[in-house]
C-alpha cells in the first residue's frame, strides 16, 4: 500500500472555488478563469508514493509545488480531492487528529531552516519531540543521535547563528530525523545553500536514506537536483502534472514539449547509468565488472582504459557490456541496446 496517496487534488484560492474546479476539470487553463476572481494553484494532481521512496516534485516558480506539499500534511485544506497517509484520508480528520497524525507520521524540513534562534542546536533538534511530550532526557538522547548522523557531533551547545548555512540545514534535517516519522517532507530544503554545500547535502541525504529508508517527498525547482535525488519525479506545470516517471524515463521519453525543453540542459552523465548505456556486443567473460547503477559520469575513466566493461546487477546477473561508443551514444540519447 502506498504511504502517501494524492487523488485528484485541487487547491483554488478565492470565493467561487466550486465553479473554478468544475471548469478546470473540464480542461480549462487556469489563466482562462480570471472572471471568477480565483487563483488556481494545484489542479487535478494525483500520485502515489511507496514506502522508502524519494519522490521529487519539481517545477518552476508558480507551478504549485509548495502549495501541494502543504496539502500533504494538512497545513492547507484541499478545495477538492483527497490526501491519504497510510490509508487515512487526512482531509476528513479533526484538527486534533490531524495534529496527532503530523506528530507521529510526518516531519518537515524547510527552505530557510526555521530554527529557533535563542535555542541551542541540541534544543532545536529535539524540538519536535518536545511538542510530542517526550521527557527532556529522551528527546535530548534522540537529538544527539541524529546530530551525530548529520555530522554535527560536538556542536550541540552552539546557537544557530554560530553555524554556517549548510550546518543550519543539517540541524533542520536532524530535527526531522529525531522526530522518527516514516515520512519526511522537504520543501526546497537545499535551494538557499551555495552550490558546493548543496551538493554535499544531497550526498548526505542519499547516504542517510540508504541507512534509514524513510519515505521522502522532496520539492525543488532544480531538475539536476531532482534527477540526482528522485527515485521518481513529478514535473508540475501551471498547477497540473506534466509527467511522472523515473529520471531516465523523463530524460529519454519526455511526455511533451514542455518537459523536453526542461531536460535539454540536464547533465545526462549524472543521470544515466551503466544499465542504460549497454552496447550491442557479445558479453566478454574476461572483461572487468561494473555495477549496473554506476553513473555514466563515473564510467569515463574506466572505458577509456578498458574500452569494454561487463555490467552486473547487485545479484551478480550480467546485463551486458558497455563500451566507449555506447557510453557516448547514451549521452546523445542514442542508447545502444
């Protein structure tokens, strides 16, 4: 069963929301319903997120992604449609039950850190547990564990302003992990960071995910970030879903011209894997091995030296061979099969 399920979600701001939903459901673009004096932010959005998946929602400013993520934890009510968390429709919950569900099942990491400036790093990381009524000893013990996970051991007594931007974002991530919820929502969590720090945080998130296996819904406007982090990606345009799929699917089979334009500037070498760059040649049992999920970017040195590599899965199944030519072909969307 999916952990998160959105079913025909609409969010329309204004008074004539019912009439707006009816026209939008009939296919009207949101720009054509200005006569109703409404703003349509999310339009007929449906998707499912599986346990342990990183599901990335991406789109340009105004595409509806930040509104959508606030609907997933009930911070914004839906105009129409439903949101299910572990099979429970949160749109039907009382305020008390919604608060309980948030505390137990959903935590959030914000773009601008949202740290309490007069509380220590440790107190900030423990804050979610404090709200849930955990004792001081319990919440501090858990917060220390998660601060160590994100590389902030020894910084517990510092104040947020004594930390760099990247370190402050680590505190936000530690707070989400300390809450020990199954679902983590991340709203443009790394976009305020410098490029190198941002990449470090992406790497750390992927490493933590391998260990912890959380269900993560990650919002971003950066397609390269989406491609690197997402098990699947949902591309939004003007409030509607333009395409949902794995990174390689969106890269190689864009659903429409809009998505095609989006992926033009993506670094394909950081998205495509050895399994997607197979050559139409016989398997050489004596060739060096390479893991099927190795990024094409990491194959360049090896294929330059060896020319041919055997591609194997985690279960040691041989998928085929990659060559210099097939790696180059993959980068120009002519993957040799």
